[in-house]
C-alpha cells in the first residue's frame, strides 16, 4: 500500500505527504487529549467525560468549574506539555547524534537540571519558582558543557554520546555530594523533586512551558527538513546546501531548552525522552526524525502514566516518574531482547 503521496498547492508547490505518518500523528494527538479528559475526571470527586467537556466549554456548575479549571486542568496541561517537550527533545537528540541512545536521559541533561535544582534547594533553600529557575540554568550549563567538550571541527554523534555519558556520571556524583551536605528536611524535599512528579502543579507552571513551547516549536519544525538530511551524514548534507553546524547548534539549543524546561516543571521524569521517539518511529515506519509523532507520543505517554500513577495502585499514589521509569525499563529490556534475537547486538 502506498503511504506517500504528492500534493500540489495552488501556487504550484509540490509537497510529499506521508499518509501513514500523518494518521499516526492524528491518532496519537487524539489519544493524548482523550487521556487528558479522562485524567481530569479522575479523583476523589469523579466527573464524567461529558461533564468535563461541558465544563471546559464554560457550561459546568460552580463546583465542577472549580475542580476542573483550578485543580485538575493545570496538572493535565503540565503533563501534556512536559511529555511533548521530552518527546520532541529526545527525537532531536537522537536524530542529531544518529544514535537511539542519544537522549537527554543518557546525555546527562536531566542530571544537570537536577544539579541546578539541588543547588538552589540545598545551598539557598529556594522557593519552588527559584528551584525551577535553578533546574533550567543547570540544564543549559550542562548542555553547553557537553557541546563544547564534544566539539572538534564539528560535533559528531558518537562523540556527543560518549561525552554526554561522561558528563552524566560527573553530575550524578555532584548530585550525590549535594544530598550528603543537606539537612534532613532539604534532603527529603530534594528526593521528592528528583523522583519526578506532577503533584501540586498549577497555572504558574503552565504559562512558562506554553510560551517556551510556542516559541521553539515553529523554529524546530522549520529546520526539520535539514535535520532529515543531516541523518545521511555531514558530507551529504553539505553537498545539499545544509549549513550543518548552524542547524545542529540551533536544534541542540532548542532540545536543551525543551528538556530543561520540562525538568524544571515536573522534575527529572525518566525514559519518556528515550522511548517516545522510538515508539513513534515504529508506528510511523518512516525514516527521518518523526518530530511531530514523537511530540504527540511523549504527551500521550506522560498523561497515561500519570493516570496509572493515580489509579492503578489503589489508595497509594505514585509519582509519575516512578511509573515512567518502570515502563521505560521494561521497554528497554524488550528492545534489547528483540535486537539480540534479530542478530543486531
């Protein structure tokens, strides 16, 4: 079955349309939004999906309006934005490094953001907003360090991954040291933040994430064609007219900002950035970075994991980072077994 079609615009421009990939993106987006509606209706005061939609349209009663718009909607929006940011950031890093392990989890960006947050918590006893700014700064500093250390007449995939693993180990040791120097109250607060959670998230976390995503998404998508060419190698990309290092630096900065902002909002939620692009690629069966599919997959994964964390264990609610860590670990083991049976490792 043909999945690629050429669409000609009224201006005479011909655009190749991958029908399967577009279908996957639409279905994943619908799945993420549906999971969000279900999650809004979940809690000690359950609300049906129809009433949730009616309330979001401004037709609910006062009680439902308060529960939906003030208590639950901000948490769901943060989950959708964090998942989308991690999925897109992971797809960018994996495409730039041309390595499925080239994700923020492996490269140490999450650990760097954690170091920034721990510094604010342990050394300065900062507020929640200050912790978020510290996490953002830590992610940016770590991303800059990885880029500079990996630079040698350009940044190449395997060198980027190796440098990222080394930086990750160093920053993890720093995080352990910061925990040992903190008192029991700050240490408990830090450990809760390091787990990754959406508890207590409100509109203060929604607006910065939404603004940053709105600014970066058009920039990333505008360079998606060049990114796809770069997956064929730098020499081929140069021959096709791509300004490789400029595009690579721009997209790496975008990926660092997306990952750091997501970590600042929800803590270091593990494995979403690693698994979302891989799952998206398997569904679309399409070469290239699959940026839109990865974004929607990340959002769907995180909101679904948040529902599981609230409902699958009875009265015990788990931080969403615990659920994504378990699911991501299971997926990684399955992937390794599959690759071994196929003779690729």
